[in-house]
């Protein structure tokens, strides 16, 4: 037994075993030492019901928008109900499902009987048409802001160019009009240039010149405001992001320390060219990781509603040096972003900027956001209130008709009185005496000359009789 223990505890044997194992590389050693300073990759995802409820409403409005475009594409903005089943299959609806869907939202869609053909047609209500007009007016009013947003988006690209198709897919999120190629790109040749790719058939949009005045991130402005209002430490705020964890998120001691260390890591700006840096070191990789967070933060800040789908962010991944697994990458920073899987049966992931929302509403709303929320309000209205609205409309219409009839009667009476007066005066003019006094005036004068004394003999005669 002692011999066996001596062999096991033999120092020469331990040295030989240690020498046979390969020494860890510098990168592995640094990675092992930096595990306590980096944010854990596998974190439990906590749901925030405020954003999920927002997406439940958004899921309905997306379907409503599809039907709106389908109806407006036809002549006169009307569509026979019998053709809905055939046309709505392209939208992913089953048989007899479109009609049921339209009946759920009577404040948006109106189903009526054609007066001649005697078949059912569907069209948009006045409220829905007014909402579409408001959204169009808001889009045209903020075209100058959309030009600045598109310039900043192109400046974040490594080459200063993006595929035109990728920008077209995300045009609604950035507040660009549907014809932005002509109304934005071609109307501003001093900012943008369109050209065809050499290796592929795809078209590209490129920025002509970079403006240093636009190369200011939204997080930098937030940091400055936080520093002025709260008076925080300069080193803690210099490279920090606003962190607001969802309710129910467990924050441990070591996780809090890791977040504090990550907040103090410097990084390059999304608008800065990093092609000249050596990115092989661990410090450079940390900076690039934080730069990717700043890039996604800036993309969300450029959107109208401070949200965009994860799939559309992935279109800019190669052009902006973003990591491959974006969902796992953003899940490490649940205090900055929130990923909602509601909508499209969990196949769609929507990324929200947490600092821009409070209780499910945008803190700084704009006209385009408010116009789009009008459609959500129409979707949320109860179908029972439609009859009440119709009753109010008929009641007001009846009141208007009664007031118009009273006004007509009053005008007719006035006109009749005026005609009688004119006719009476004309008759009196024809019955004028030789003395120049009309019979009507003579009768009035004669009646005025009578005194009470003249009436006494007449009264006495009546009593005697």
C-alpha cells in the first residue's frame, strides 16, 4: 500500500504528466480569465407583457393592411365578397375565413349590397380612408427627416452602400415613401447614387459624401442628457448604455459586476471606419462586440416606431459587421433590447428599443407613429359600437333635416308675408282719391278722428232698443 501511494505521489511522475499536456495558448488563457468580466451568453429570457400585447395588436393590423391593399387595388376601392376567397389565398387565408375576418372589424371594412347588381361588396369605411390619408400626409411631411435617416443608415455601412432591395423591404420602418427611389434618391443626387452591381443583377444605393455632422449616435445624446440631469460619474457614463431590465429579471451579484465592467469597455462608433485597425486581439474583439450593440441601437433609433424585425436587421449584417446569431447575441442584453416572438406564429422576431418605450407606448411620438396608431384604435373598437355610431349618424341626419325644414318654412312664411305686403300696397296705390290720399289712409284718418263723445248717442240708442 505504501509503495502504491509513493508511486502516486511521486513528484517526478507528476512533472512528466504535466509536461505531456499542451500549454494553453494566450487567447485561451485570456478567454478563461475574462469569463468573469463578460456578460453570460445563456440567460433566461423574461417576457415583458407590455411589448407582447403591443405585438398582439400589431398582428391584427398587419392582416388588416393586407386586406386594405387588396381592396384599394381594385377600381373604385370596392371588391365583391364572392371574390375574396380566391384573392385572399395569396395572403395565407383559408376558405370562408376572409369574410369572417372582415366582419370582426366593421369600423375598418364596410360590407353593403350593390343597388343594381344586388350582390354583396366590401369597401373601406370613412374612418379607415381618413386614417390612410393621415398616414400619407405624415409620410410626405417628414420626407426631409427620411433623407437624413437614409444618409445615416448608409454611413453605417462599411462601404457606404446597401442593396436597394434591402432598403425597400424596410422602407416602412424608416418612414420612407413607397416610391423613395424617385422621391428621395433621384431627387437628391447630391446625397445618393443608384447603380447596378457588377457581379450580380442587384441594384445598390450609395452615399455620395459623408457628413461629419450626421455621424452622432443617438446614445451619445442620451448619455449627455443623463450626465447633465443626474450628474453621474464621467467614467461610468462615457461608454455606457441605458439599461432597464424587464420585471421579474433576476440580477445576481456577479451578473451586476459583469454588466458594470461591460459598460466601461470603450468601443468604436458605428459611423467610424474600422478597416485600418487590427481586430485580432481580444481587446479589439470586445470593442467590436460593443460596436455591434451600438450599431443595432442606432438602427432602432432611426426607425419611426423604434422597433424593427430581427430578419430585416439581418439584411444589413454583412455590410455593418454584425454577428451571425443575432437572437442569441441580443438576448445577452435584455436591459437594452426586447425581442418579442408574438405575431406570425412565432416565426417573426421584433426587436424593441427599451429606453424609447414606457408602458407599451412610445415616449416621444411623431405624426407618422400617431397616424399608424389610429388604425390600431379602429381595430380595437368593439363591433357593438357600430350600431351606436349609425344611430348617432341617423339622429344627426334627422336633426339636420328637421332644422332645414324649419328654415325652409320660415323663409317661405317670410316670403309670403312680403308678397302680401307688396300686393296690399299696390292695391292701395290704385285706389288713390283725387286729393292724393288713398282710401286706406282716409279710413285710418277717419277712424282716428272719432272721439268718445260721438259714441254716446249710439250707445244710448242701443240700450233703448
